C-alpha cells in the first residue's frame, strides 16, 4: 500500500503531466477534470488533502497561511537540516515554502531526488491574472518539474506523522568516558554524567523523542512505546526547555546543535538508542 507521501507525490506528478494550467482567479482545479487550473499553493494543498492529510480543512489556502496548518496536520519543520543553496538533505515529499511577503510567495514539492514540482506561470509567463488566459496547460510548462532551485525558500516542511523507517534512528552506542553537566529540571540540583551522542548528519531528521535503555535490560517494542525505557522529548520552540521529560528522566540538550548528547548512567557501557521524528 502506498504511503501518504507516495500518494501526494504521485498526484503532483500526474497533474504536472496533464492538461492543468496556472491561474490565480480559477485556482481550485481538480484532478480528473481537464482542462482546469491551480496556482502554487492550491495544487500543493490539493495533493496533500487528496492523499489524506487535511491541510485545507485546517486552514491552508495560500502561501501566507500554509505553515501552521501543515505543522498541525503532521508536518515537521526540517529547515535547519537542509542546505537550501544546494538542496542537500531534501527528501521526496518535502514541501518548500516561501510565505507571501506582500510582493511574492511560492511553494513547491520534492517529487524525486533533486527534482521539484509546482504551479509556476500562465501561458504568458505571468501570474495568471491576465485577461484572456485559457484554462489548462497551453505551453506544457504552467505546472512543471525541474531540477532543484532556491526560490529562496524560507521553510522546508516534511510529513512525519506516519513515522516509519525513514523517520527513525536505531543504534547500539557505547557511552563516553567524558561527562556532561545535566539537570533534572526540578530546581538547582545538577550532576555530571556520561553520555552517548549522535550527529544531525547521522539522523537526517529533526528529533522529537529519544528512547535509551541499557543493553543488559532489553525491552520489547510494546515496552518501548509505553515509556518503560528512559525517554527524552525535545522542544524546538524554546531551547531553554529542550528536554521536557515524558518518561523517567529529563535531558537538557540543544536540539539545534550539530551533536546531540544524551545522558546515560554508566560510562563505557552499551545502550540501545531509538530516536523518532
């Protein structure tokens, strides 16, 4: 069965390869009704809504109001992980967004490695408000895909609600002899403790929940999900609160750092680590 991302990407490709054009006043097109038209935001929201992600129902209608509804519907802001100049770090299905700033706005979708797709221009090469614009694709380029380019984008949003292997890191790591300063968040009490660490490059996504357990105390999958392992939760809105406890312990680390260090209990011991987006 196709994933949500695969369904959204398939639909974007199908629209780009069909008789669908670019128009602002007639932007509420529908797949299967050719000719019809979209603009950049309406085709993006249409593909995700049709794939089962209710971004339109949540209020996404233009580039100026897409960000919060997409986050609400299961997307994660992964901009910090992406090299926007080259596109390095992007994945299929990623949404590239520049919210309307009073002069311009745009959004596209990654549909393949280094390939992005979106509604770009009418048959006159303009914004779709010109009189006499015809429905459907008159040029073959009104909704099209091309190699990655930087609009420049302000946000990269990734659908992570389904989880899965692409959004999960699993490893057995050996803790360091070195120690880091660690706090439980319950007042001024602090201590020093060893840690295991991973880098953003190793993860490839923004971490939300981290589970750690000793290899001497194996837990089954149900126990992992019930929080019987030690769990950490990052908070990206406020670095000072990064590490809100959802299980037995709390960890204070900066989720924006290149290296994430996770407090553990014994130096030079081995630990199972699972990190979820």
